[in-house]
C-alpha cells in the first residue's frame, strides 16, 4: 500500500454494535419521558384553606385587633397534617394566648434576616386525608396608624399563605364610619374585602380618614411572599435539565460508537487522530504520513496509545532512527 495515498487504513472490521443501539433507543425514550414529566408535573399543596375570615377593629393607640378564623381541607394526596404556617407582614404583633382554639397546641414566631416573618401553629392532633378542620386565634398588630399630609390612614397587609391556596376569604373592618377604603364593599361603616388568593398572594387593606383615599399600593412590597408551587415546579425542571445534560453526554458517546462501525472511526479527533470521547480504543490505524514505517496505534481519550508512549514520541523515535 502506498503511504502517500492514504493517511490511515482501518485494520480490522467489527461486529455491528447491537447492544449499543438498544441502549441508545432506551436512552432516547428516557429523555422523552423526562421532558414529558418536566412539562406535565404539577405540584399540589398539603391542604387548602377553604374559608379565611378576618375581622379588624382599630384601637385608640393605633393598633389593630384582629380575629382570625380558618377552615381547611387536607388533600387526598397527603396522609396527614399537624401544623400550619401563616406568613405575617412584619414581626410587630402579639398573639393573644387566650384566643387560641382548643386544637392549637402551641405556636412559634419565625423570622430571618431577609424580612421573612411567619407564625407557625402546631395542632394537638394530626388531620388525615379528606378531613376538614377549623382553627382560630386573635392578634394585636401594633403601630398601624400613619399620617400623611394631615390625613390619618391604616395600611395593613392581611397575613397570607405561601404553601396553600385560599379558596375564599372575607376581611371585615368594623367601626369604619368617617373612613374611606379600597374595600370591595362598604355599608353602615363596615368595610369588606372578599375573593380568593393563590399561593403567596396577599391583599393590601388601606383605610383613610376623611373623604380621600391615600394611595399606598406602590409603598408596600412583601419580601416574604412567594408561590411555593412555582418554586417546586422550577426545581423539578432544573433537576430534569441537569439529568438531561448528563444523558446527552452519554448519548454522544453512543452515537460516536455507532458512527465508528460505519466509518471506521469516531467523530472526535485529538492531534488529527480519531478517537472515542469516552477514552475507549478506536479501531486500529496504520499511520503512514507521519511515521516512516507502518505502526499500529490504538488511541485513547487523551490522544495516547492504550499502552506505551504517545504518538508524537513514537514519531520522534522513528526520526531518530
């Protein structure tokens, strides 16, 4: 064979990589299933709040007396629930211990350095799937009375849930004669807000003295509000993406092996020599153009023979001779 006419010649043929092809098909199926999972995955909450009732009454010292009543339903996908976490707008509140419903064993105030505040209620009993439960308590929210341009107003965010949806709520402000508000309904001095809330969604209650409502919508942004279900779905998508990247690298290796069967070499090269990306031996080659005499060399991932010196070292040794 003339060395000037060919740079490489495949020494041996090999059997068709049937196992590799089967593994490749399985890998593609797994990747498709992972994509379907990431797209269709919809996390569900442990339970939902079917009814959220809040009655507010202003006090002379600028505080707000708040009576809370909740009705919850445990999702069938979860076996039991023994605690509820309610996110608070701030830590400037006090719990009336005597107002806790009989099924609340204890409570704990939670906060962090990012402005997150919440009240964790631990129940005496666990509620199983399909059960309804009710609980209630009272808080005193301090320093809720503000002044702007000679107008007194209250600016209060009702506590909310990041982990649970609220199917129905009604917030009531009593003793509201002589006040205007952003309530949905107002009659006989009673201001009422109603609707439903998604995960991490909250309602700002603004009540002003006089005839003009103070616009405070742009003032308040709750740092502790987030949609827990969106976070869970994002985490699932990110995990799927990482797994897909790992599988893609394996996919490339398998494609490289199958191409080697048809072409006699893979699709990757180091120092102009074809090799397998996973470091396994590519088919043997007879090197003519760079070495005086034919030399059979099997290349690994790092461009070196499986045993012995590198190609360059072999080339230099031939030149020395």
